[in-house]
C-alpha cells in the first residue's frame, strides 16, 4: 500500500491548519508500479512479440509444428497445474479430457460451419461438463486413490473413443465413415491455414487461457484453493465450501484442456484414437512436476519438455527410449533438488550465479608483498 502526502490533490477546509495535514492513502492500482513488476511485464511482452513474430521465421516447418504441440500441451499442463499445484488434487486423466475436447471440436467442425473460435469454446464447455460430472463422485478421494480413479477413467474414455473412432466427415452422432477412401482434413480458421499462422493462432488462444487461470488464482477462488491445499478441515472450519471450489477447479481445468483439444484437432488435421494413450497422463504429470505445478511458467516448461524435447531427439535420430530415461532422471532430480519445479528453481540459481560473478569481479586484488633483501626487514 502506497502512502503519500499530496497537498494539491485534496482541498483545504476553512478550519484546518496549514501546517498539519493527514496523508492521502491512494489505491495501489492508481500508484506507480514497482520496478520489478515493470521489468517482469516488459520481459513477458518482449518474449510474446518474439514468439509471435520472430520465432516462426527462424524455425523450419518441422519445428513450427512441434512448437504448436508445445502450445497445446502447455495448456494441458496449465489445467493440470490448477488441480495439482493449487488444490492438491492428483489427477491422471488429463489426456482423456484432451481427447474429448479434440473429438468434440472435430465433430463440430465437420458438422457445422461455425467459426473456429466458437467451436473450440464449445469443445471447452463440453469437456467442462463431462469432466465435472465424471469426477464428481471421486472428489471425496485424495492422493493416490484419486490418481488411480482418474487413471481408470482415462482408460475407459480411451476405450470408448476407440470404439466410436474420431469423426472424419461421416454422418450420425459419431461422424465416422469407415468406407471413405478420401478423408477430408479437419479445417482450420480462415486466417490461420498455414502452419506458421496456425502457430500464432494457437499462441493467442493460449494467452487467453493463461490469463483466465491467472485471474482465478489472484481472486477468491485462488485463495480458497490455497486454503484447501494447505488443510481441507481448516478450510471447512473457516466456512469455505470445499466441494464447490474443488468442482470449480475441475471445471476450469477441464475447460482449458478441452480448448487445448480443439486447438490440437486443428493442428493435426487428422485425429486418431491411438494419439491419446492412457499412459500419456503419467508423462504429463511428470513434466508438470518437473516444470513446476505451482507456477504458470511451469506449464510452459512442461510443454517444452513434453513436445519439443521428443521432437529434438527424433530429429537427432535417437530412440524414444532415451526420453523415458531422461524423464525418470528429471523427476528424481526435481523432487530432490527443486521440489517447486524448474520454473521456480532456475531463476534462483541464476540469481545466485549472478551474485557470485559480481562478488568475484568486485573482490579487491591484494597488494603485492614487497621482497626483502639480506637481513633487512621491510
């Protein structure tokens, strides 16, 4: 809270003394932002401008497609981070929510001529409703029990979608026609038909989702989630409706993941059931823990680990088995040395390194010791 005394902003009363004046308390929203906040905001703006304008020009189409998948899985990690890091709900069913979002978006894009933003919004709403209904009976569980339930739900959803198959322009509820020889691709928005343009479009959608989650975290739901994560009995004691706020978190995470599924459908053009194996949920949880479940930047790091690292290894001609080994080592190192994730630990390590370098540079050089000759003393 900023406190300033400004005589020009407040008129004097006739009976007030000219020498005594109470300080005027201004709202922090009206005050000048702090220097760290300005630096942080400027850094984020510069990074976004570079990602939107410069990055697609520097990368090949192979890596542009990989970065689009990074954006998709950053949104998936963002939703899982709300559950794991903010509320303390261990979920292993995010890949099923992503598949439902992709299926819903593909069906709507084939069956209707609605604009692409409307379709991904509807896909998010569908996944929000289904995710909330499916997890409602399991909200009394926590920890390993909830993780097992959500993993079984993910497996069940995968089986159902494999039976229905993904829409390919057919008729009926499923929209699938196995007799088609020419399968039309899932359409993209008219302003983003090329891969670089669609990457920028996906980044724009991700910015909106990150802003939506940030608003929730900084307002009443975020405070309630923090209380529930610390101690659910204590949260109940102070009057927090834990069931409502946990459902709220599940709905928000499902909505964000469903929107990511819609973006994935447009990026892939063709979606198949084997794109969403149930074990991928374990990998998503691993990268979220490594990136940082308590930070929004952790979702970005998780997306890079989930999609850019495998694409880089594949481009080098290395086996995907190395990815499993790297993830296993990464989880062990993160849990032992950086329990809050790389997004939290890396800036601290860089700050310590900077202080060490500055200390070495500013350390005074000791004066040379004069040499003595014979028995003379200096």
